[in-house]
C-alpha cells in the first residue's frame, strides 16, 4: 500500500511539473528528412494593409523529397511557446524541396513584426523521423 501511495505521488508530481520542451532541445531524435534551409520574413503588404509573415523551408530526404510528409514551424519568444503553423508542399517542378506558408499578422497570427522570435522548422518523414533547423526571422519594416 505504501508503494502505491509513493507511486501515485510521484506520478502527480511528474504530471504537474511537466514542461514543454522544444524539439531542438530533445536529444537523439534526429531523423532522415533534412531541413537544409529555412527563412521567416515579415514585411508590410499594402494590399492587405497588414504585415505578412512568409515562412519557407527547403527539405530533402535520402530516398527522395516525397518521403517528407509534414513540415511545421514552431515559434518561441523568450523561451515560451507562441504559435505553430503547418507548411504546404510547393510541389511545382523545380520547387520539389520547397515548403511554405504565408500569414497575415493581425488576423492570422499571434506574432508581432519586429519581435525577436526563435523559430524551429521541423520536417517529419514517412518513417517517423524528423529534423529541426532553428532560425531567427528577418524583418523588412
């Protein structure tokens, strides 16, 4: 009975003290897909009358680009998680490695153009592996 209580207390401590660990801080989980370049750019767009964020990643896989299934960008500010967006595969001839998403700042994000964010671009492959590339955005204000 004493062991059950100790286990229950330990489980509660673990559950309530758990914290979010960014992918780039998780050791030993590097996969086969490779994020070989990425960029995040924010600038004013007159037609939207809003700042627009452009997230782009270039991802390859040893068995071919089509083995990469998903690409995300996770965004952190001062160590805290802010937002995450799934990128779409470009797929056009000559753009097989390109993944992207564009977001209007005011209506589609929790971001502020000019803030010092840290961004993890994460590519997941068909085998469950992944790769991460961490960058800082460029601002064209």
